[in-house]
């Protein structure tokens, strides 16, 4: 019973991972002493410099998932092709159980366990996962680009040697912590004022990729609603590559039922 209920959430799980980010990386990490004396206007250009969209990104990870129905592990592959598409799959015990394809104007997802699929315009994504997200926003978050990096902030401070900032961007209320040496996000908290979902992410174990990117190899995500934890997702990155050209196949079996 618990496995069936959990399996029915596969598409939701994967899309939530999309909506709130898989990675954390930046361009040209700065190495040196911590800079703890920056104003918001001085920090802004450093955050903007850490925004990047590579031509290609391939990531393999192990994922631990826990909710009220139990806990299980699966492996996942993420592939990003510039501004053209985002592709993700998940496998359990060697069998693929879910696959997602996102393009600038559309989103597709298949759940092989329950034999269901989703095919819709990206602006209708909220109908399935209670989250509004444009393709550029989704791409920025997946790449780990700073979420708060321009315009004014409602709060800005230095707390525990981390820069802390808050910003509202309807329907989201966002809090971000930034490392004062690398100027990369280390923690992200997002509240969706429409759905009441909250997402709390810790991004750690940053390592260099191809001497140009810093990538977080461990992420801990907690998803809640009305102060009640719904699920926890821990991701261990196994491999990151920006050079190989990998396939991104996607097809919907005829006998699958549409959501």
C-alpha cells in the first residue's frame, strides 16, 4: 500500500525537484579571504557574475526520498541542453520509473509505475504540482544561479559569516544565504504564497568542474506545507560533465493514461 501511494507521486516528486533546483554552481569561483563588508549594491554584481547557462550539462545522482508513506532510494540522470531543453529520469532497482522533458513552452512527464503521463503548456504546470514557473526561472534554479541577484531586497544582513537576503517575487517569498568567499548560494528557502508549500534547501560540498564551475555535490531538501513536513529529499551527486553529447529520448506509450 505504502509503495503504491509513493509510486503515484513520482511525477510530482520530479517536478518539485525541477521547480526548486537540482544544483548550485557558479562561474570562476573566487579563492581568498572572506569579504564580510559588502553592501547589497556591492554584492549584486558578484552574484550576477555567478549566473551562467552552459551549452550542455549532464549530472548523475543518487537520491534518498522520505515521506509519511516510507523511504526509498533511486538514481537520477539530469541533462540540460542550453536554453533548449531539460531532461530528467529516475530509476529504481535498475528499472526506469519516471522521465521528464521540459522545453521553453511545454512540459512532459511519464510515470511508468502507474502508467500515466503529463503533457501540457509550461504555464499550466501549476495544475499538476501547485507551482508556477517559467522556463528561464526553472533553468536558472536548476543551474544553481543565484535566485536573488537583482532589484531591491526587503532585508539584507550578515549572519554567521553568511550574507542573508530576502526578496518577494509573486507568488514567492524567497530567502537566500550566500557564501562570502565564493559568492555562491549555500541555502535557499522559498515559500509559495498560493499553494502554501515551502522549500528549504542546504547546498554543500562544492567542487570544481572543468576548472570553471563550482558544483554542490550534496543537497538536502525539505518540502513542507502549513509548517508540516511533507517530504525530505537528499541528493548525492556522483558525476558532473559538461562536454559529452548525450541523448534525451522521450516518447509516451499509447496505453498510458493522461493526467
